């Protein structure tokens, strides 16, 4: 009798109450819908894997629903990450990104801004090699057509955009006067090996804001949130914390 009674309890739960409770506990199904854009798989020719993972962990913990995207284009080149040299092969950005997404990644051409509350671009050289030509052309770079469409689309819709590491160059190129950070502006003995990036950011007409690796800069007006991540030569958990600051500010700005 007892067992039977307790089994019948769930069917008595009032659905409206259950739904409200879901919002209060921040349960998974209630969060903001966030698009994450990848650019391959590996720091030197694609998405920086730890940055993508950190972004996904923080989004998961904070209750967001994630959908991953990548452009269906070939990579600028393939780097043998052990040798640090280009390899004689070609790879597709969408297929490589599927490694990080555990297979569940969509063509960026299919991303509809109205389906999402926010968008995040983890870093890695893929952002400068496959999402834009920044690695080759610097401030005169061009940006992948769909990256331009979605980045401007989220901006125009007043939906927040998060970027870390080298990805802020995409916002700097496309959103005139945007404020971003890539960390410090001096190399400081190798702690900030890419400090010269700050000058390129300014050359594209954006404002560079100096931040620590554990921080994010929030451009409230443009709803653009950036964090230095692997622009800094430091411990992985500090990069993880900075990406957490980026993700939490993106979700805060999304109002979800
Ligand atoms: C379910 O709970 C809601 C909110 O507490 C209440 O407004 C509603 O009347 C309840 N419905 C039923 C069928 O008990
Ligand atoms: C793939 O991702 C979409 C969007 O987040 C989700 O709705 C779907 O359930 C996922 N599919 C699998 C097989 O995990
Ligand atoms: C995007 O989604 C909106 C809302 O669902 C829809 O009205 C619109 O047609 C979609 N745009 C495209 C290009 O599919
Ligand atoms: C092979 C190759 O270079 N692929 C592309 C990577 O992304 C940039 C930026 O969109 C394109 O210009 C390249 O053609």
C-alpha cells in the first residue's frame, strides 16, 4: 500500500507550480538560449579547445541551453600541433568543430538570430584564420559572411555577444567604436605574448580596455562582453574563471 501511494504522488503535482519551481531553481530547461560559434578544433588552426570547454561548462552550470555552430568552409590550413608546423592536408571547419560539439553542430549559415538570446565566440586562431582573415591581413581583414551577418544581427537585436582571446577582433572590425579587451597592452616579459593585438584593435576603430585574465570587460551600450583568456600566459584555472565572468555577464545582459 505504501509503495503504491508514493508512486502515485508525482501525478498529483500541479504542472503550473512545477514550471514556476523550475524557473526559481534555474533548472536546465529554463535558461537563456545561447549560440556558441566554433572555428575548428585546436588553438593554432581552429577553436581553442579549453576555451570552448570552459564556455560550455559555465553555460551548463548557469542553466543556459546551448546550440553550437560553425561555418561549412575549409580551414585556412591545418597545423600539426606537436610540430607547430603546417601539415599537408585540408580540413573542413564544420567537421573539425564537430569534435568539440560531440557531433552536434550546425552550419552557421542556418543560424537565425531570433532563435537565440545571446551568442558567444570562444577564441583560438581559427577566429583569425577561418572566421576572418585577421591572421593574414591584420586590421584590413575581411570577415566570413555569416559571421558578419550573425554578429551584426545580434547587435542590432540588442542581444548580448561574448568573445574571448583573439575573437574580440571580430567585434572590433564589425561594430564601430565597440569597447573590448584582449588583456594588457605590454608584453610584460612574456606574460602577455600577444599584447600587440591591442594596437590592432585600436586601428580598427574600437576602444581597448585593459583587463586582468580573470575579468571580463562589459560594453553596456553595445552589450559586448570580452575576456582575455589565452592572450595571457597563465594557469588554466584563471583562464577558466575569466571565461566564467564573460559567460555570467552575457547571461545577465540577456535578461534570462
Ligand atoms: C496550480 O497552481 C497554481 C499556482 O500556485 C494555481 O494558480 C492553480 O490554481 C493550481 N491549479 C490547480 C489545478 O490546482
Ligand atoms: C543537438 O542540439 C540541439 C540544440 O541544442 C538539441 O535540441 C538536440 O537535442 C541535440 N541533439 C542531440 C542528439 O544531442
Ligand atoms: C527566423 O525566425 C523567425 C522567427 O521564427 C522567422 O520569422 C524568420 O522567417 C526566420 N528567418 C529565416 C531567414 O529563416
Ligand atoms: C581555405 C581558407 O582559407 N578558408 C577560409 C578561412 O576563412 C577565411 C575568412 O572567412 C576565408 O577567407 C578563407 O577562404
